[in-house]
C-alpha cells in the first residue's frame, strides 16, 4: 500500500484520521475480493494504491 500525504486532506492534524479511513477502505475492498485498487482522499484526489500480493 502506498499513500501520498502531501495534500489538504492530510493537513491541520488530520493525517492520522485520513490515513486510517483509507486503510479501512482498502481493507473493506480486499474483503470484498479486490486485489488491487486506487485510493482517493475525502476531497476526491487520487492519493495512492493498494495491491495484495501472493
């Protein structure tokens, strides 16, 4: 998993909260069968990706 944290969604003390939200989103998608996917912050910006490897 890779998350870029250099935008407004991660400013003003919100970095941990936003990162946790993205981790939960990735976990939910993996539980639903996804093995790869993009991650968007709460502002809709592409901030990373996850990939489940064998």
